[in-house]
């Protein structure tokens, strides 16, 4: 059975003592503890923290961290990335990094905002950490547009305040968010 992949997006520059870094680390560990693989843009900040947390899990296996980086140079990825996919498409890779099973935003600036919009358009389960600086707190609990993505009355950017809360929502809702681009575009 295919292991699900959860993408973490957020600030590329964040101090290790910052709540965004701490939550990313805890979430990376919790995701691997719960059988998920972890995806990110593979750079620093929250992206580094989530991979570092993933590798701290007792259930970690080689290949659990996947970095989709914006450059052609695989050396640009952080030291905790197992698999590095150098896209060479700069910020356009934001559409690729968010096309996995679920996406969690932690803080973030303009890049994270674009990734949240892509995740929403891709019809992904989208969560946002609250109580931190950045777009995740601003968009938590919101719908990003007027379209009906799924017929669920609570379809929204799900706000979470901790890794535990994120895991609870991911575990309970990931199977509900099952449409992929072919279905979005009308292909069969």
C-alpha cells in the first residue's frame, strides 16, 4: 500500500527557538510516527525543521523526507532531505510541492501564500498553523474562494494550533480529499 505524503510549507528563514520551527519539528516527527512521508520545498527554516523532526521519529526510514527544490542544484537542499528533486523552475515549483495528499502551512510569506492557493486549487486537504506570524494564521478557518471543492460543509483551510491537532485532522480527513487534477480538469 502506498504511504501518503504530507507537504509542509512555511518560512524559509526561521530561528530554531521560534514557535514556527518548533511546531514544524514536532509535526515532522508526528507525521512519520503516524506512517506518513514528509515533503517540503527542501530549503531552510520550517522546511529544515520538519525534515529534522521526521528523522527524529523512531519509525523513520530512509526515503521519508522528499525535497522539491526550486533550483537545479541538489546541493541547495537542507541536510535532512533523503530524496532531492531539483526542478530548476524557481517559484513555479510551488505548484508541484503542494500536489501531494495533504498540505500544512506554518507561518509564511508570499511564497507560502502562493503554495496555499495551489493546494486549494489542487483540492488538497489544507491545514494552517495558528498563533504564528504569517499567512497560515491569517487564512486558518477560511475558504480561499467561492467554489465548492468538495460537498463537505466544513471544507476550509483547517486551523490547528499543534502537531497533535494537525495529525488528528489529517488522520480523520485525508481519505475525504481524494480528487486529483484529471478529475479537476474533467478528464477521465
